[in-house]
């Protein structure tokens, strides 16, 4: 039996290994191309379904940019969106403010367990408990300040240099709704106060400090924390949703809102923040110990969900652990995430929002993560206008009733006196109570409802007007019958 020379065997072995390696590379590249195509399709489907006019997405894997695409146009100028286009990132701003505070803690400038009055001696609350609140409790949203009181100070469209401090001073009329450290209450007020602490400790404006100590070191070239800086770097306001349709926003940038919701940044900027969460940020930016503390669960907020020191954590200490935060303003919605076990992270920025549409982007984030993990993704829910249609139907019925009552008055056909008076008072009572009931049930001041759900706000006001008109007509019928 012939035996192949050893040299030929070596050549054949090399060829075999080379062919196998090439095959694996091709298959790996094809798989990645397949994932990218699926991600792009999922995003495009979402943008069409929810009628979002501008979006930018970046995905990072093990500190390398894996996916970066942008779609559509900006709000005011309708310029093409790119990976450098800034969007307002909503409450993801809290994560950046939290990181800024953690940097000060890292270098010993601030103590997380210190009373906030140590740094803001002028800060007061109505029930006199300001001194009991610590910096850490502000970061973990356990200060005792309510969601409602935070929203009451939000989205006010201020443009002055001292607006953060001025807004914080208004909390002197507010009472805590829980003892400090007792429970989690997500509140913009907590991060307004942290913004004021940053300014007090550094002698700089919040925007200046964030630019010098956060944005520049992280390479966030398009980021800004005030109106002037945002527009200088190419920011344009987005779109509010009216019955699902994008309408150019009537809400302006709010300088006082930067610490909790109005930082602007591009997908390229936020990819740098994702790299920081992965522990791959710039050298000496922050110690590993402090970064870990930032992402350590402090308080449980739901089933397997926790809040850290300005960041959310799901599934801690499991293979499905995710570090993340959502963000929304009246005309933008964003998601950022990092999964330690797999090294995947990403950001989704969009320039349209409505309070009833926010779940859609949350599910899109989960859909993308499932694709990255090779799992079967859940379908992103269809855009629904059911609540708007129900409210519209109620308003139309009230209009029809008003016409009917007017015709009865013209024809002198009246209801029984007791029935008419009872119904009239019921309608007038409902007209007076509808908006207070709405704000109480949603834990939101009316201003927040009007900017985050302008169509529902308008329909509610029309319902109030028609209820009052019908009530007055019923009572008028009774008095006319009495004559």
C-alpha cells in the first residue's frame, strides 16, 4: 500500500485547515449579515407602524461597533438623520447625571451618605425633612419626593442659566410623601436637586460641568446639556403624536430639565456611554469599584427589576442581567442597554413620542436583544389608538346629546323636573371633576398630560365643555318648564 510523503500530508493538512477556517469565517459573516438584516427590518417595521420620522440606532459588541444605521429626518429643519444627529435622550439623562455624581464621589468631592443640606444649605422642604435626605437616596429615587411633584416642575421650557437652582427652590412648598429611604418613587425632582448640587460644588453651570467632565472625556462630541449647546451641535426638536400622526413639536427645550431629561446626544455619543458601562471607558475616567457601585441594585422596583444609582438593572447576577434605562420627552423616546454576560449593548433614539406609544420602543429593544442572542423574538405590538377613539366617541355622543336637548327646548318637550335636575347636576359635577380625576389617577399634573398626550388632553377638555353645556341645558329645561 502506497504511503503519501510526509511533506504532502502537511500540505493537505494546511489546505484542510485553511478551507475549514475560511468556511467558518464565511458562515460567521453570513450569520452576522443575517442578524443585521433582521434588526434593520424590525426597526423599519416599527418606524412605519408608529409613524416615527427620524431614528438612529447603534449596537456595540465587546467594545466594537457592530451596527449603526439612521433613518428619516429631524423635526424643525427636516435634515437627514445621521449617527451624529443629536436627540433629546429623556430620562437617560438621569444616568449621565448619576455618573457625574459618581465621579465626584470617586475623587472624594462628595459623600453619597451625606445629607444633601451639607452641599445645599439653602435647600428646604415644607415638612422640614430636607436634612434627612442623602445624596444616595436621590440617586436611588428613595428620597420621599413623589413622581407628581417632580412632574410639576418638568418640561417648563426655561432657557436661563440659573433655572435649575430656581426650580429646586420651588420644592420648599413640597412635602415628602414617604420617609427618606422608605420606598422607591421615580421623580424628576431627585435629579433636579442633584443638578443643583453639581453646580454648587463645582462653581460651574450644569452644562459646563457635563461638557468638561463627562462628554469630552467620553468622546461624546455631539452631546450638550443646555439649549444653546444643543442647537449649536445640530439638535432640532422632534414630533408630538396627534392620533398617531407626527406633528412638529410645540414644546421647546428646557434648560432646567437637563439633569433629568433634556440632555441631547447622538447614537455615536451614546455608543461611547455603552462602552463605559461595559468597563471599557477611557482610562482613569472612573474607578472600577465606583462604576460597579453605580450599577449595583439599590431598591427593587418590580418583578426582577431594580434601580441603581441612576440606572436600571434587570435580572441581576443571572446570565440575563441587563443594565438599561429608558428616556422620553414630549417629542422624543430613547432606550439604552448593556448585557454583561454577552457583551451586547446598544442605543435606540427616536424623535416622536406619546405616552401611549412608549411601550412600542421598549418591545423593539427586547426584540433586538432576542435577535442578538439568537432567540425567537416577540412581535412588537401594533400601534393602537383605542383610547383616543373611545374618548372621541364619548365627545361625539355628548355633542349629539347637546343637539337633542336643544331641540327638546325648541319644541317645549321637557323631562320630569326631578330627573332633569338630577341629570343636570350629574353632568356639571362630572365636568368639574373630570380633569382632577384624570390627574389623580395618572399621578401626573395636567401640564404633563397636555404635552405627553396632546390629543387625549384636547379630547378631555372637549368632554369637559360638552358635559357642562349638557348639564346647563338640562337645568335650563327645568327652569323653563317651571315658568
